[in-house]
C-alpha cells in the first residue's frame, strides 16, 4: 500500500487515509483503488489551499466509489 501512496505523492497522508478507511470499514483493496482515484482527481482538480482537508474529503468520496466499483466487478464476475 505504501507504494501506491508514494507513487501518487500522498505518502505523508497514509496515516490519515488508514484512519478514514478504518472508520468507513474499508479494506486494503478499497484503499488502493481509492488512492488511485484520488490521484486522478488531483491531476485535474488539485487543492487550492488546504491539501490535507482536500485529501480527506476526496478520499472519503473515493472510498465509497471504490467499494461500489469492487462490488460491481465481483457481481459481474459471478454472472
């Protein structure tokens, strides 16, 4: 997981991400998918002021998306 956060430039926010993911009941796969989605959003809409607050808000949003995407993939593989 550290590799994903290092590659995306958010290694300093890994402890925050783990805390948010734990509160949301998310697992490793959801965290990895969420950080990739955060990195994509960061390329198009970087934070203007508070990077940590931006990350927390976007990461929580992307955790939900990651969970939905994983559930969808698992469902489609079961068909």
